[in-house]
């Protein structure tokens, strides 16, 4: 089970840290796809971006979750 993060007497979910990390990883991946020209070959860009973010978030929770 996840442990809460205590900051100033407030308890935060570990997803508070996992969510921005997944966003940064998906942003880096999108930037690399754009630089290589593969970004234009994606059929549904919005669905791809959402799926990429969810996959990164699931991977981070799997790897960093206790």
C-alpha cells in the first residue's frame, strides 16, 4: 500500500508526485516524436497523448509504488 506524504501536518497522496513525473515523461516523448517527424504520422493525436500519459503513470506507480 502507498504511504502518505506529510508536509506541514497535511497528508498528501503519493500520486501528487507521480502525476507530474508522468506528465514530464510524456512531454519528453512527444517532443522527441515531434523532432523525428513521427508525430505527424499519429492518426489520433489526442488519444495517443492520453494513452501515453496513462501508460507512463501506470509504469511509475508500478515501479515506485511500495
